[in-house]
């Protein structure tokens, strides 16, 4: 079933008897005909035979109802940890600044800095699209969060010749893993979108980041965020 990961139960009804339906346990309505009245849940009109594009849109609509945590980026990307227009010349300077801000504003382990630098020494965290996603080698905080630094000029990141202007310092935790995973699925989708990153770097505001993350939709199977695990 195309929607098996998002659907627990399916109920059918003709439009004539829609008034008799109890919507208490219904999250979404898909209809092949216009209903012509307001319902207490979202409604999407589809054709009788779903083509691939329509099936994709339906699947993404269902995913949005399940993963609504992603629509509130402030739960994990604290505006107090958003630093635009950084003027630094090296990767080390960027990491030193962002780690210092995290250590002063968040409860992290005493070896947080060491673990971030150790992870970076194992393999560059440059993601492409002017993006780097550094993170500790292991869980180092009570709650998961993201610290964001945006640079006015690119800096070299790693030995592969990649340059970076958008740095997303991620800290994983043992708590709220499912919620954070949902947030990261949207974030990694945005990070892979060159146009979205370019827009973020132009505006350099937390509001732009929140808007871009909130409107993203996974276009491949879930699981991309697993690459970010410590």
C-alpha cells in the first residue's frame, strides 16, 4: 500500500451520508467529488485513479499531519542560537564561536567541545550547497537542539576543497528522538536544496530559516537524517 506508513485505518463514505460521519478519530478526508461544505478536518480532492504525482501529493499531505512538529522549528532551532552575518576567516574560528555560544546558553556535557572537534577530525561535515553540519561524536546534551551560524563570506571546510557559509551545529540527545528526527527530516531536505540555502543566506534571519524548514517536504524515502547521527 502506497500510504501504509501514514494510515492506521481507512473509512469510506459517500457524499450523501457525510453528515452522519463521526470525525473524532479521522485526520484527513480524500474525496473524488466536491463536498461543498466545511469539514472539521483537512480535505483533499483527488481523481478516481491516482497517478504518481497525485499519489506523491497525497502521501506528503498525510505526512504533514503526522509530523506537525516540523512546523515549529523553534522547538529545536532556538532563535537565541541563531547567529547571522558572522565575519570569520576559518573553520576553526567558526566552530570556536558557535561552540562557545552553545556552552554559555545550553546545558551540555563538559566535553562537548572536544566531542565536536573529534567528530570533525574523523570526517569533514561539509554537506555541499555551502552547508556544514558539525555535531558531537556522541550524545552530549539533555535535549536535542540546533545552533545556526551564517557567514557573510565562505570559509574552507575540510580537505576536500569545499567552502561553507551556513553552519548548523547539531546536538543529539536520548530524549525526544522521534520529534527531533521529524524536524531533521525537513531540515536535511532544505539543506540539500541549493535555492533554499541561497535564500537563507540572502535574508540571514531566523524567520527565513523557520519559513524554509516549515515548507519543505521529503522527496525521497524517510531516513536521510540518519546520516547525521553521532
